[in-house]
């Protein structure tokens, strides 16, 4: 018999099983991401939506164009995703009619509704799933422990760089598919985020401005939303040339190709949305200093830098889902040497960059809005 160091006297058999179950659960958790990605790639949220919001497994197989023989596998996938709350599933009817067993019906949920990309790909979070659950990113996490052990390497390189030999944004520059996936994911996620911010605190944040520069603004989703809600605010987007080159130009937002470490155009306000969490404190202070210089000569009376990012630990909503999601995002940002800051972390970089004061204007489970005043 094998010797075991697990002492049965310390943990009861029930506890041992429970804790073993937890180890299984945590180790297998990546399968959840993969299952979600699989459903998105197959277009299952679209198929259920097209079928009126609920569909049998046969409808899903037909609606996604899968071979009929795949039905038992789709059943297992849908069963798992329904247990996770991505979809809901009714029990199959017990009665057998005409020798045919009834089928379970799968329903869309408010969450899976966000994954429907029929018609407009960029209005759906399916692009975000495809971006995050992607070998290019997932592979980097296999190097996390090696990176942590190697003090020399980890002080100069992110583990993304360790895996791929180039920085996160250099990869997007040289890999067209990655560039498209990155920008699309940001647009899709930004549209939802901005809808909430504009509804909750839009007037207070953007109402008094006449111009705004969206630094690291990607394809301009945030600027387009601000400009639609406040047409008197002249919005421009500064981003790297490979991003701006592919940006859709509808005339409402002006795109400027450049490097935010070198030059930031002048405006009443600078928006930094999901930018500063990509950088360590030193780079963050450099960016904030240049932003401060860009607003001060523009209009000192109203000038401000608007930061949209997570504030760890902020707000009364400390439920497990938001706590774990924020902590997951923080770990996720580690792959490119980024970090999610708590209020003290934000105050430190804001003050170091020379700002006199700051205010946290809005707090949600996933992001907050901070205003920094010169
Ligand atoms: N603000 C956008 C995108 C955030 S992702 C949104 O919220 O959706 C970070 C962005 O910073 C990317 O678009 C990236 O291309 C841009 N970026 C990275 N380094 C930059 C630099 N040196 N100068 C300008 N933009 C940069």
C-alpha cells in the first residue's frame, strides 16, 4: 500500500473528498473558458437567438451547421454551460411519444445575449472571448512561474515577452490577426462600458468639456460614444500607427497616429481608458505627466484627466463574483507587466505625476472612473 502524507485524522473523509473536489475544480477551470470559446466559435448564442431565444439540441445542431452525429457532444457542452449559468436548460420531458424521447430546451440568458453577434460583430462580447481565450495569450501563462523565479528577466521583460520574444503591442504591430482581434475586442467591450458610464455619470464627467483626446483610444469606441452623447465635445483618438491605420473613419472622431510616451495633443480633457493598467508605476507616471502637460495650457479651469480602469477594493459591492473577477483581471494584466491598482496605488501615481487632487466619480463591479485635476 502507498504511504500517504494526508492524515485521515486531520480531515474527515467528507472534508477530504470536498477538498479533492476543489482541487479538481480549480485545475479544470480552464475547460470552462474553452467551452465558452467553443460555443462562441460555433455560433451557438446566435443559433439560439435566431430560433427565438430557445432551442432544442437538434435545433442548435441544425442552426450551427454541425453534423447530426455531433448531437451527443453538443448535449454535454450545453449541459455544462447551463450548469455554469451561460445558458439555462429545461429537463427533457419524461414522456416518450412515437418512440421518440423528448429533448431538453436550451434558453438564452442575459449573459449569453451579450454574446450574440448576428449582424454586427463589434456589438458582441464574443470578440472579447475570442481575444482572451486565444493560444497567443493562454500560452504566456505557462511561463508565469518561470518568469517569477527569474528576477533578472522579470525586472525587464513581461512574461508575454518571455514567451513571444516581443512586447504585447509589438506583437499587434507585426501580426495582423492579433491586431484585428485586439482592436475588435476593445471596441465591443468599450461600447457596453461607455453605455453604463454615460447613463450613470455622463453629464458630470463629459458635459462641461469642449474637447477631449482619447489616449490609447484604439478604434475610438469610447470617443464615438462620447461624441454621440455630447456632440459639442470635439473628440480625437491618439493610438499607435498600426491601430489608427485600421480604424474606421466616420468623420465624428479624428484619429492621430503617435506614441503617447512622446506626444499628447492638447485638449480640455485627456481620457485614459484601460490604458494605465497595461503599465507599471514608472511608465504610468510618465504617461500621466505628459497628459497633465497636455491639459494645463488648454484650459486650466476645466482641465482634467479621466481614467477608466478598475479600482481594486472600491465600492460596497464586494460579492464573490466582482472580487474574483477584479483579482483575475489583475493577474491577467501581469502577462504584459500591467497591474490593477487600489485607491492608494492610483493616488500614488496621480500625485507623483504632479496632479493636485483626484476624485473617484463612479464605481462599478468592473471599472471605475477617476478624475485627476492639475
Ligand atoms: N482605450 C481603448 C483601448 C485600450 S487597450 C479602450 O478602452 O477600448 C490599450 C491601447 O493602448 C491599445 O489600443 C494600444 O494600441 C494603445 N497603446 C499602447 N502603447 C501605446 C503608445 N505608446 N502610444 C499610444 N497608444 C498606445
